[in-house]
């Protein structure tokens, strides 16, 4: 067994699953200016859809499309009814999105039950340096590529430009005639769809229970806090780095010491650099 | 005519006085026998707690269909322990003081149960412990038999568990077993005890490793484990992360047979989803195909709940109620003390076998009459291994 190749591959796939999830969360934090505590629940929604899709092997693509479209529509509805009206009240929006997460967990419990479910990964596509590559690994690579392309092209569109202006200055966005509520709702909806598709693709690497979305949410938050929300590249780089470091630490020390070290590092960084590791200048309100 | 009317009035009057006392006598005979059930019905351990309750409910229905205990139907009164020590203790006190319960079954986690044990000792109610495995429970009985005279463990203790695993290791001819578990107290105690038992057989665990129960990063541990080339992996995690462990072993191409301590991996629905390619064994208290009693229970369970039980946390709690009913039938009275002294001497049948207790009030697991069972995944279902001679 090639330990180095296995470790690199393990860290890499851990990292890209963090990256896709964090990219969506960063979008919400940046454009909508809220922390969506139901982001992990959308991730789980996609994973549960993948579980259901495994009973209909011929309809996987249809389920994948549904895992994007369903949460996107739901996100749009939530944005219009909950997020936009409450977003300036940070306490209410935190409670509201947390409530949504709990609601989704209860719905998952009713629909799929509280027992642990798993999605079979299928036969490996091949081996690279002794590392087995499964279809879901390829799916994660394709998805992260698609996210990069999306985030590269988005600022070059009218919608992307509107998001950028809104993220910079809300008053200015309104003064140039941007429908800020609609832009926020679209960003929120896109973020929900991204989380769900990430869950769908990563499902074979997860154990599904109604509360399994909580831990990915914590990790996405950690990455967004550390990397900042303005640019995708730091989010992706940090996600990959974190995946590698996590894997390496767990290999060198133990799997639970690694978690403690990681959270300690976050506390230290946040206390030293309020805006995150990759913010060039700390912004001040005064 | 007048005399007739007067007689009728007298009879009616007399019946007015007599009826209440007659109905009282009747209600005393048929008043339900309250049995307290303590398990986590909410919180992170709720799935296990619900299985626990399903098992006791099925046993209560079975007993009630046969006429109850000495003519009294069993009424289960539940307390949600939420997986918290304080909550378990408060719920036990509520069941005993407010509901008038004299017989308790529970709790689920070892920590919870240790709190409930104190309630049982203070209030002198009978406590049957079907799941919690910590040595501390029977240790208390051994240290202070008078105070804890009404506390009995019907389930596995960590020592008995370790002995059964060691027996399997021996039977498989394994010389290089490894232990992989989750970083909880119970798993650490089990690994420690297993090491001790194996060392008496001249076998050494080549690696002992644990992953975080909240955020399992298992693959690095498996890489460490693969370097040591074990010939058998004891998977100590009874929870959902054991699924990930098996999946990642396959991803890494590890072909080492796995013995799971049971729980999640002994659930046929889970094993079907997982369809493991490595030999997968699981330890259970009882399993379909192991005995006619187990077959009957497994079929009844599936009829009621739509799936087969995994043979541990969804089987042992029901056995605790069967033991209680059996002891009450023999005692012919409702005193916890009398039932406790009968439990110390007698043998009581359950789905998993015939239960008798040692001096620390631990059920004698690992004996021919209460052996436990190892099952092997055969592609579509678990099949019990033949017991050793």
C-alpha cells in the first residue's frame, strides 16, 4: 500500500468536499450578509436525495438535477419570506435559520427514518498509484471544477456584477437601480443549490442521519471565518490545505487530537486577525 | 306488594354499599402493573432509545396477551433520559415517587444508569439494567450488597463482552488482532479489558486506536492499521460511524475480516446498504436462526415494526421485562425485595437464553445457557455461526 499516495488522496478529497460547501456559504455571507445555519441541512438534503436515487439507478441524473432545482426553489422561497425581511436583525436571522435546520432534520427523520443510511459507492473507476478512484471522487472533482468556472464567470455577468456591487455597498447598489432583494434571494438560492449538489455528490463518503449536516456546517464556517468571503481562491486553498493538514495530523497523532488542534488554531487566528487569514486589510467601521 | 317494594329498595340500597367495595377488590386484582422504562427518547441517542422501547413494548404485549403477570396487565411508564445523567436520575425519581413504580428497566448509557442505580438503592425499587455495560454497576453491588440489593444487570458487562470477543478471536485462530473504536469511555474500557483477557491466552492486540465520535476521520487510522497487517479487526464502535469505517477499509483495499461489537452493523438493513466485500461478523445477544425463541421474537418484531432487530439494544430490554415477569410469577407478590432474592437464586427464560445471576448480580453471559451469538454476513442476511463445542 502506498501510504503517501493514500494520504494525499485522502486529504485532497476531504479538502474539495469542504471547498464546495464553503464556497456556497461564503456567497451567502458576502452578498446576503447573513450566516445561514441551515446550510448543512441543505447539504444533507442532497445526500438523502442521492440515497433515494440509489434505488433508481437509471434516474441518477434526474435526481442530481432535482437536488439542484429543489433546494434552489426552496432557497428562493426562504429568502423572500424569511431572509430578506429579517436579515438586518442578526439574532432573529440566526434563530430563524437554526429553526429551519431543525425543521429539515425532523423532516428527514420522518421521510428516511433516524437510522444510519449509506450510499453504495459503486465499482471503482480505476486506480492511480494504488488509490482507488470511485465515481463519487470523479463527481467531486467535476463539481469543484464547475464551481470554479461558475465563480469565474459570474462576476462577468450582469447578475454577478450586481452581487459584487451589493457586497461592496448596499446604498450604492440601490442608487444605481439594482433590485437588492432579488439579487440577495438569487445568491441565497444559488448557495442552497450548491450545498445540496455537494451533498449529493459526496453522499457515498458520508453516513446519513438526520443530524449529519451539523458537522459539515461547522467546518464550512471555520473555513469561511479563516479565509474571508470576498474571494474564492483563498476559500479553495484553505479547504484543500485543511483537508491535507487534518489528514496528516490524524495520521501522525490521533483522529481526535487533530480536531482539538484545528479548533484551537481557529480561535488563535480569529483573535489575531478579525477579518480572516487572507484579508489584506482589516476593515473597520469607524 | 308494599313488602315486595321495601325488599327491592333494601336490596338496591345494600348493593349501593356493596358495589364500590366489590369493584375495588376487582380493580386491585386487575389494576395494571406499572413498569418504568428509562431510555433516551430525544437527543443524539434517541435511535437507540427508541429501539430499547420497541423491544420492551413488544415483550409487554406478549406478556399481556398471555394474561399479564398474576392476572395484572403490564403498563409501561416511560421516562426520557435524553442521554443525560441528571435527567435520567430525575426521571427515575418521577417514575418512583409520582407514578408509584416499583420496577424499573434502564437506562441506556452507562453514565445515566449509574445515576439511576442510586435512585434504586435509595428507594429500594428493583432495577434491571439491560444495556449499560460499565463494570462500575456490578462493582457497586459487589462492594455494598445491602445497599444495591435490588440492582441487576441482565445485559453484557464489559468483561463478559471481552471474554466473548476473545473466544471468537481464538476460534478464528487469529494471532494478530487489532482494535479500532470510537473515543468513548465504553470503547476504551472494552479495549483495555480485551487486552487483559487476550494476554492470558498469549495473544497481543497489535494496535488499539480510536476516532472521534463527532467527527470521524478514520482513513488515517486505517492506514496506520494497514501497516501492521492485522489478521482480524475488532470494530468496537456500536454506532453509525462503524459504517464509514467498513467503507473506508474497502476503499483502501483492506481485506481483513471484521468483528463488529454489534449495534449498527448487525442491522441487516445497514449491511444490505453497505454490502461489504470483506468477511463481516457481528456479536449479538440473540439472532434469528440461533434458537426457536429468537426466531419467534425476530418474526414478531418484524411484523410489528417492519424490520428485523439487530439482536442487542432492541432485544435485551424485552428480555429484562420477561425476566421480571417470570420472577413476579414465582414470587406471587409485588415486593421488589422478594423478587430480588428470587432473581439471585433462580433461572429465568428470555429470547437470548436462560438468565441466572452471579453474586454481583451480573447475568451469566458466556455460559451454554446464555451464550450470545456471533453472526456472519452472507450477502443478503446474517447467519449465526454454530456454537463452539
